[in-house]
C-alpha cells in the first residue's frame, strides 16, 4: 500500500504546472487552477501526517515518526495556501510569487 497518493516528484510536477500557468496569460481557468492548488495542498497535508511506527518490538504504545522533510513541506504548504488565496481573487502576481516560494521549499527535498 502506498504511503502517499502522490510522490514527491508528482507533487513538484503539479506545482510546476500551476506556476507555469501563472506565468502565462490565460485568464479563463482560475477555478481550475484553484482546484489544482487545493489538491496540491491536500497532498502536502498527507505528507505531513506522522507515520505510525509499528516496528518497535515490545511497545504497547503506538509511536509515530515525522517525515524528515516536515519543515520544507510546512513552508511549501504555507506558500501554497497564500497562492490559492491569490488565485481565488485572480491576483496573478501574488499567486506567482507564492507559487515560486512553495516550489523553492520543495526543491530542498
């Protein structure tokens, strides 16, 4: 069973496609881009969910391991949420700035 519905590369590719759209001049697909951004944020939230560690012998308590990339994922999520807000208000410049910041955070992974 896959841990995440989307791989890191899939997440980065999704974000790159949104940033590329923002760099363009298309003004007819704001809702579609907002939906893609919501899916992107959902994938980041999945990756931020601690992973159960059931491999600890003799432990009665369930322990969890954080994703080692938590800080970068949280930074990317913060910028992605700002990007989505800007997309919803059709503020291309702010959305693009936030999208590039989110992409920079993911580049460190």
